[in-house]
C-alpha cells in the first residue's frame, strides 16, 4: 500500500509535474491573487478574458494541485453549504432557492468549460445518489427530497426505493436514495492544472512555491510580501480558503473561517468479478445523509475512493493534520460494511486535507475596507463547482460590473465572525461531537462494523 499522504492520490496518479519558478523580484500588477486553486486560477483566466491588457499575478504557496483543489474527492455537485434544511433555517426559503439555482449553474459552468476547452480532467457527467442506511435516515431523506423538489422543481431529482436501487447497486445497507442526474465527477488535480494552463494562455503570471508572508495596504494599492520579492497591486483577491486564518496583515480574513480535515482512501483496482458482485456500473457518485457524511466514487482507473465519515479540527494555525490512522481504518471498515464483497479489498492510497468551515455553515464572498480586497471562504467541503463559478463572480466584482452573479446574496453578506482561540477550537469540537452523537442515534440499530 502506498501511504505518502504528503500528496493526494490524484497528485500521485498525475505523475511528474513541472512547477513554475518562485517569485524572484518585485512586481507591479493590476491584480494579485493569493492562492493557485480553483478559485484563484478561475479569477485569473476570467479577468484576462474580459480585459486582455490587464496584468494579473497568482501567488501559490505550494504547487498547483497541492492544496484543497488537488486533494478533494472530485465531486462537481450542487450541495450549497451543509444541508438545504440548514440553509432554509438560517436564510429562508427564497435565498435557499437562489443558492440552489447558483449551484446548478456552477455545475453547468464546470461541464461547459471542460467541453468547450477540451480539458483533460477525466470529467464524467454521471449523476449522484444521496443514500440512507437506517429507518430514521430514510425518513429524513424523504423530507429532503420534498424540500429539494420545492427548491428546484420535481424534474431535477427522483427517488429510488431499496428494491429499485438494488437493480443498480448491490448493497444490503442502502434503504433508499435521492437521484440527481445533473452532477459530475472529475480528477481534481488534472483539472486544477488544466485551469493553470488556461490562465497562463491568457497571460497570467503564476508563481509556485511562493508563500505570502504578510499583506499591507497603502494609499492607492495593496502589497503582498514574499521572501524573495513584493507584489504591488491595485486590487487583490484572497483565494486561500481553508488557509485564510493563517494570513498576516488582514485581521478580518483571519476571523472568517477555520479548517476541518477530512480523509480519503482509494482501493486497488477492482476485478471484473468484484464489479459484477457490487453491481456499481453507472459511475454515479454516492454521498450518504449522515451528519458526518461518507462520499464514494469510481475513478477512471477502476478503483473506488471513500472519504468523510468523521473530521479532525486543529488549534490555531497548525495545518499539519493530513494523516489519521483511526479515520482511515474506519473508512476501510465502512467500505466493507457497505459492500461485503469488498470487505478484504486492499487499500492502495490514503490521504487527507482541510476544508473551510464557518459559523454560518454558508459560503461567503466579502470585501475588506474600500473593496480593493476580495476574499472567498466557507465552502464546507462542497467547493469543486462552487469555487469555479465564484471565480467568474469575483472577476465581475473586480470589473465593477453588476451582473446576475454579483447579485447573489452571499456577496458581502453579514457573516458571523469566528471567535478567537481557544473558543474557535472548542466550538468546533462541540459541534463535531453533536454531529457524531446524532449519527450514533440514527444508526444505533445497525451493524456497528461501520464508521
């Protein structure tokens, strides 16, 4: 078993990668973007598509694909925040409808980009199943189905009962599923590096292995300070998501979110006999409706990835939490519980990474001061499609353009800031404990050989 969790499976599968050189001099540009992930690279490409003469610089602390954009599960999905019920409770029905429409547009945006630009992202528009294991989860899933139908119309979703499901997937554990056909899966590392290629083709200057040490504001502009040079700009985009609280010089951004780590495993390739035994032939991605969800998908090389099930939090700016033997073991056990035929299937690779969470459980795009600095945080682990359409939205904001996207209510919303340490850490631990407790309650009658 490979266990180099410094890298994700997707990075390892990508193979040799030639990173751009780090910043080695001072620069003056129109826009500086901190973070070379889905958000930052989309912003860079879209700015230069709108204004080919602009000067745009992207500063990436590691290499493109080493952060969340190259470590996630690769689900291009429509889930906004945590759950639609939570969004309704916090923001009301009308705003939740707007959020659902935005996310459906985000999935279309990614698919159209892949097809129009011919991106080598292993994209498959395969749909998603949201599944329940217990009677309590099934009752809650039916309520979610009714809500989603109210939000998007009944044609966007359908419901499969257990007997119908077993014609498509052979698991004795799944009691029912919401089926959403208009979602996709992709290889996130391939995809983000394709976004890098598109941004550079438009003229973006991208510097890798260039961490920003601090940010300062001055009359007429902003400066990103790096160890080997400074980048002075008229406008700045902070696209660091789960790492945003580590930035020096912008107190507001440091209070917007905290990271929570989620973990994944990927199996050895399945044999034809194993695929026949589990019956999973349609490449649909799977997410259960636990509070601490599991998510599963098939890779282009014939493996199954399993992630989620539990999370880990960290105190302060400690970001070294990409490994969890306990959760990896639970994920392997869950795979065997869900598909008994795969109980002894070897694990090929294990890794983890942080997602950005906030007190509102709601994505946020905000401004600092006189709006020269724009930031985006709080994807709650569902950011593959969201971050890319956010990039288009932010490009409109940078151009001072009023569009249907910029009217989305997450822009400059009144978010609840995170408290300082140790309250932020203790609060995350409390919420996580409550969610674990709900899952144990809903699943207490099930075979406990699962996470």
